[in-house]
C-alpha cells in the first residue's frame, strides 16, 4: 500500500513540490542511463515522469523519484512478460504453449544478428534456407523422404491443400471436421484454399469402405485428422492410416501435436514416424506442442509431395524466420526440452517439492498446504490423458495477486482454493515461486 507523504502545512507542501528533481537530472542517474540503452529513452522518460507525478501527489518523497522510476522499468522493451506456469496444463495456449529449452534460447540469441541462414560461407554463394534445421528434422524422422517447415501447424495443412487440392476434392471423415480453437474451423480453412470437401461416414463411425466409395477422379487426397482436443467414446470406429493407404490416392495425416516418435506415457497419441510407416504420404504437425519447440508447422513425407509444397508460391508467404529455424534446430538436436521433462516428472518428486515449499511458506505464516493433483498435456495434445501431480493450495484471493506480482504466476482455481501445480514448473524455479507467494501474501 502507498505511504503518502502528507504535508503539515501549505508552505511545506509547496517546498515538497519544489524539491522534486528535474527530468534531465533524474535521467543522468547511471541506472537510468543504462536502462535507456536497453529499453529506449521513451520508456525511461515515461517511468521518470510517472515517479515525479507520484511525488507531486505526495505518494513518495521527492528523493525517491529515481529509485521509484528504476523499480517501475520493465525487464524488456517488449510487452510480453515471462510467467511461471503453475496451471497444471503443460502446453497452455494462452501462455505460449511449449517453453523453449535453454539450448533453443541460446540459439535464438546467437541468431539475432546477421547469420548464414541463406549463405554458404565456404563457397560464398546462396544456399538452401534453414538447411541445417531441415537436416536435423530429417534426422529425427528417418521415415520421411523429405521435410519442410512453415510458420504454424494450420499453415502446413493449408499449404498442402493449396498445392495439392485446389479445384479438387479432399475426402475427410465427418468425425474429423474439428474446430481448432478461437473459432477457427478446419473445414473453413480447407475450403479457403479452393479445395472441395467430400465428407464421408458418420460422426462416430467411419470405415475404409466409406472412403473407398468417395474416392474418384477428382480426389486430390484423403485427409485423416487427429481430434487432438476432444475424445469420442462409446460406439466408435475410425479407419486406420494403413487402410486408407490401400485406396491408391495420397493420404495426408494431420497429427497435430508434433510427436515425432511413440511416447511411453502417451500410447494413444499419433506420431509422425508411425504414421509414415503405416503408409501416410504426408504428415503435418505443430512444432510448439509435444515436440517442445517454437511455433512452426512441420511437413514430412514423400519427396515429390514435399518438393511440390516447398516450391509453391504460398510457401514463401508461410516461411519461418531465422530465429524459428535456430530454435527448432536446437530443440531437435539439443538436450531434453522442458516439455519432455514435465511429461517425465516423477510424481513422488513433485510431492516432495510441494511438501518442502509448503513447509517453508507456512513458517512465514502463510495459509498453504501441499496437495495431490492431476495435470494435463493441453495445447491440443493427448485429450483425456491425466498426469499425477502435486500442488500448493492457497486461499482463492492469492490468484489475482500472483498474476499481477513482480514475477507473475498463473495457477488454477479449484474448490475455492488457488492451486499452484508443480508439474510444469521446473525445479530450478521453486525459489522464484516461493518468493512470488511471499510477495502476494504481503499485498
């Protein structure tokens, strides 16, 4: 709470206002000089003026203007703020999905300046854009004869439909006509490319015979979409990729989540390697989900199809920048990603962390306890899969204070309590989490 500097008399109030330092004098503070180089002069001046206004209003002492301005400065010149994801959703779309690994972050910093993204330094001539990142992707999915990368998963599917099916038909099961989030629907995206959709089967049951009856001279490809953000249970049937591959037309499989190979904890989640081995001509996926990398769209499959996509004019509009290529390559070749670590976290270790944190916070008089919980994958991956987890349980009022604190923490509300789930919080961030809770308690 602000501690106002209340004048004792009108004359003293005037003296206080006169003691407020001039803007140019405050800007000479070495801390603000350094901040101006990092954030820009405009942001620093704005912080100084706001601090001066607080001094004029008697909220702070005139001598505190510089300190107050320094404290108010943002960490970066951008508007995005880093947060701790304690929601229990590993790939939270509103929080940017997959957090990049330390290796990927370092690669992005190194690529921020001039790079050899399209230059062969040995010969001095133009080279294939992102060749090392594409080689890394091909190395992780040997079953793909060729690979390409665009700016997101939806773009990968749109490029495939535009390059292969404009003016032709795409055969798709009715149960796979999904909405992918924020009101965007798969059928609308596909139709926007100039393709026609041929729906087959029913919502809950679609067989290979349904697809076979629809395939004809106008068929560009059969599309199989993984319903990655919902499950249909009960009296259901879907045709497998192997069955569809026998129809004699290309089969495009959108796996969504970006899993490149089978994962022991997600046995029902489709992966690129298995789909290609089953006969898929082309697989599309997202890079910022279970792969744990930056936002991008992956295209893997037959060389003639991938080449046609990569050379289509639309591919230029959908290409990724050098920072994405750098982060993707480091994700593919570097150490374990935060997403992989969160998936593999031992519930017993999570429980131990929660007990230790709760004990330390209770010692400070905070109403907190360690509780068991369940986390989910999120981000359009592994629907219905729950992962045993552990959390800190706090009074509900902590939720807003934590979100708006110096280190924003986003948890979830459950049964009138604010839960801070630890599965997506790296162990090295436990101290930051504790400091954030202590700060929220004081506020």
